[in-house]
């Protein structure tokens, strides 16, 4: 039996405070109403305080206990597990606030439960944590509360965030190997040019003799790089600092993002990821009862590139003015024709949400294949370039050694 502190008004409007024992907050509200009191605030005695004191054991700082975006998926999964067992969202939060072991997640649940005790809805209580829950999540939770399908909404949100997490991990793993190869190749080249070749030049000069053309080219390249290299490094560093400051302005962000879309491979990658996120998010929102206008506004915000996001915003405006979604997206110039044809068919058959779900699934598979191809191509190209340069250095050294040896007189 839990104890709930309450603040209520009686029939005369006077404020009264006290506590009441009850199995749940809902039952406590019924008991108060049966007494002729109008509840203003009902909160389990010390629930949030006990949770916060519990997580402070061991000495973590307040900053370390601030919930972050990483707590979103674990929170939804914990909520869904309890809701599946028949608990209400409020009862699930109360139990999580008392039982969870992870500090940040426990603080999050305690905070949301505290706001529920003040009479706020679940979506409004979650909205107090904008760093954890984005706009589309809050809108879906609000829709689930309105329709009574909070369990289905939680399941779809978990599926959505799980797929997003899996995609990000695959993306990181796909690009990690080419990046590693590039770093190693650059390191090998710098080692040969800055450390090995100067010592080789000193040795060959002491031995005397005529050097072959390949060795002269290599030594001259090393001499030029020793002078030009630091200049290029400083110039590149200043350019990075200048671009970073430029991107702090809104005009700079839009202009630089527009230029990025024109860069080979990088622009194609950004467009493909943005198209996938847009289709998948729009499907999830429409499946959960969000209106088309609100779903489009939320989906367009998933594009990380501001120039592309601006085009999606204009496409949304055209849809709201009466244009079809497929035609509006076609005018952006970023969506493949086959994808647009499938969107048009889904619109005509009235199955836009399931159609977008199928499109995002197949487009994700295509993007995975494209990433694998690009990753392998970059890795192979860098390896070939590095091996070719190292082979040229080896040939130049061996040629110099033979040339100098042939000039000796015994």
C-alpha cells in the first residue's frame, strides 16, 4: 500500500493538504473525489526524492545525472515491457522510478512520474526533457494517449529507434575501415618523405656517383614537401577554422550544406540518408495517426542537411496547397524516379503509410549495398595508391644503390 501526498479543494474552494493510502494514484484520486474533494496535486510520498537520493549513492554529480538522448530507447523499452503486462503508463513509471538501477534513466522516470503527479499528461511530462525526446516522439505519445493505443505507439517507436540505431552502427562500421586505411597510408607516406628519404639522401651524397632519374625525382619531391608541407598544413588549419566560424551563421550553414550536396560521394551519401530518414519517419508518423500536415512537418526536420531540409519544407508547402506528395517531392530533384513512382502508386491506392514503410525497407537495403560498394572502392583505391607509392620508393632506393655500386672501382 503506497502513501500519496495530495493538495485538493473542498466544496467551498478552500485548499486542503494531506496524505492518503492507496494501491495506485488512480485509486487515490477516486477516494479523494468520494470525499468531495477536487484534487489539484497527487504525488506518491517521496517517490521522486527517494529515486534521486538512491541514484546519488556513490557520489555522481548533478551534471552526470542529467538524462540525455541515450536514455530515450531504454526508457521506451522499459515502459513497453510493463505496459505489455497490463500496467498503466502511470503505474509503470512509478515502478520504474523505484526499481531501476541505471542512474540517469531512474532520474528520468522519477522526474516524469513527479510531473504526472502534478496532473500533466504523459506527453507533456516527457516534453520537459527535450534533450531526451524529440518532437515526433512527443507527438506520437500524445496521439497514443488520445486514442488509447499507447502500447502500440511504444512498440512502433521502439522499432523505429532500434532500426535507426542499427543503421548508424552499420554506417560507422562501413566507414571506419576506409578511414583507417587512409590514416595508415598517409602516415606511411609522411614517414618515408620526412624521415627515410632525408637519411637516404645523406647516405647517397656521401657515397657520390650519379643518381638515377627515379631517385632524383623522389629526393626533389621530399625537399619540396619539407617546405610546402608545413605551409599547406597551416593553410588547411586556417581554412578549417574559417569554415567553422562561417558555419556558425545561418547563411553559412545553408550555403555550406548546399555545396556539400554537390561534392561527389559525400553529396550522394547525404541525399540517400536524408531520403531514407524522411520516408521512414513519415511512415511511422502516419501509421500512428498523426495528420499528414503535422507528419510532413516533423519528417522534414529529420534531414541533417539544411539545404535539403529547405527543399523538403517547400515540398510540404506544396502538398498542403493541394499538390500530390510524389509531385512535390519530384520538384526537389533529390528523390529517385523509381521511389517517386512507388509513392505515387501508394497515394493512388490509399496505402501511403504501408507503402512508405515498404519503400524505406527496400531503400535501406539498397543504401547498405551502396555503402558496401563505396567502402570497398575507397579502401582498395587507397591501398593501391599507398602500395604504388611505397613500391616507387623501394624501386628508387634499389636503383640508386645499384647505380652507386656500379660506379665503385676495385
